[in-house]
C-alpha cells in the first residue's frame, strides 16, 4: 500500500472540507485516499465532530474497517474515573 510523503495531509484535509460542506460523495472520495495513503491524521476521522454527518453512511463503516477501528465514535475510555 502506498504511503503519503512525510507531511502530506492533503487527502484528509480535502475530505474534511467536503464533510464540512456536506458534500458526502466528495468527502468519501478524499477520505478513502487518506486511508489508502495511510496519512497520519486518518485516525481523526473516527472522533472528529467534523465527520459526524458521515457516520450514518455505509461508506463510513467501510473506512473504519479499513483502518481496523470500531465504527462507533468517541474517544477511547481508560480506567481513570
């Protein structure tokens, strides 16, 4: 799988812009590239409120599977009260 050059986060950033604009098809096109390129900020897709509108789309669950993450949003909970 191809890796993104160091510091290149354009696919995730473009996906974020399209998600904000509620352009779901374009957002998923960029986010799929983000995951395929293994951009370091791909993990923010799961927890960022910016992507909340995408979470009901089946493509969101597919992205989470590709990253081996659960599809439910929210930060990981630790043992701290």
